[in-house]
């Protein structure tokens, strides 16, 4: 099996790549920081005795995506699955007042994903097999004053992958949407809300287990489903006054 990991320098993505490598998959680790991606690839190759390639991509550099995808498929000798793990909280304070910062957050979490998923889906759909694991966020379940620019990008990503799942299912291509709760990574470093935070290892294990059972939409950990279900029931006129 040949798997492309987008955003491979995320600790969650790196651990997921490790799970695939343990199961014998060949990997292509892609990140903006190609040096770090290469170090991770070398480590996985040595530890697991698999082929692990690496390369650079930038989610927000749309015009480079076509060539990037071609290069990945040619170097891997085909493609069976994609883990889309890139994303950023960005500077939410700036994004709420400056359109440039807002669009940057949207591009790095949503528009870049649309561009890459569209190119990659064509390949998997044509060959009639493959899978996508797309990492979204519980922040996409309801717009909150604190992080609605990031949250709206993830909400759009959830809707996009939901539609993609419906389209590609007929071709035997499976799409799994991960609604991730708080994980202890550099993205959340120094932020409050540690009580429900899980380690990247725990997140990766749960995501991989969900992939193995071909889940469609999975909350990670599971308790975010009832939490977000309850949050969504709060009437808007009350919700807008809360500080969740
Ligand atoms: N940590 C959490 O609590 C949490 C909660 C819900 C969802 N998530 C989601 O989980 C995923 C992984 O995040 P993480 O927590 O592991 O944070 P992270 O360590 O900051 O990883 C984010 C990854 O996205 C990459 N990235 C950001 N902008 C990019 C761009 N323009 N082009 C290419 N790659 C880009 C980063 O690469 P660089 O090294 O080049 O910056 C990095 O590999 C993200 O989609 C995030 O939204 C995280």
C-alpha cells in the first residue's frame, strides 16, 4: 500500500505514518519543512523497513498542487491512500479584524485542502480504490466567538469531505472525516482547556483504529460527540453570550 501524508510534521500525522509503516505501507511524507519531513521519513524507513519518501508542498500555493501530485504518484509508483493532516489555528485575533489574515487561515485549513483533495480524488476515483483520512476539528461543529475563522474553515472542510464521500463511495474510494478534539501539540501549546486534552499518541491510535473499521465520521476521542451534540442544542440567543 502507498500512502501520502500531507502535513507530515504534525506529531499526529507522524504517528499515523508510523502506524501505516508498521503495517508495511510505503509512504510519501509531505510538509512545508521538507528537511524535517525527510528526517521523519528516514526514521520511519529504518525502524520499519519500508520505503519512505519525502517532499515539500504548501497548501496555500494552489498553482503548485498539480505538479506536486504528479510527482508524488510517479515517485511512489501509484497511490492507495491519503492522510490530510495540515492545518493551523493561525492568528485568530488578527483574522477577526484583517481580511488577509482571515483568508490565510481559510486557505491553510480549507481552500488548500479543496485544491489537493480534488486533484487526488480524480486519481483514486479513476483507479476505483483508495481512501482519504481528513483531519477536521470539533471547532467546525459550531461557530464560536473565540475561534470562528478557524472553525468556519473546518466546518467547510467537513461539508466538503461529506460530499466527496458521497461522490467517491460509488467508485470504492472511502473518505473518513475526523472531528478532532484538543490534542497536546504545538497548535495548542499554552492554551487553556487541558482537562479534555489527549496526547498525539492517543489521537493517532484512535484515528488509525477508526480507519481500520472504515468509519465515516469519527469524533476523537469519542466523548466530543455528546459534548458537541449538547453544545449544538444551546439556543443561539444564549450561545452568543457564552465564552466557550
Ligand atoms: N492540536 C489540536 O488540538 C487539534 C484539534 C483539532 C484539530 N486539529 C487539526 O489536526 C491537524 C494537525 O495539527 P497539529 O495539532 O498536529 O498541529 P501542528 O503540529 O501545528 O501541525 C500542523 C501541520 O500543518 C502543516 N501546515 C500548516 N500550514 C501549512 C501549509 N500552508 N502548507 C502545508 N502544511 C501546512 C504544518 O506544517 P509546518 O511545519 O510547515 O508549519 C504541520 O505539519 C490540523 O489539521 C489541525 O487543524 C488539531
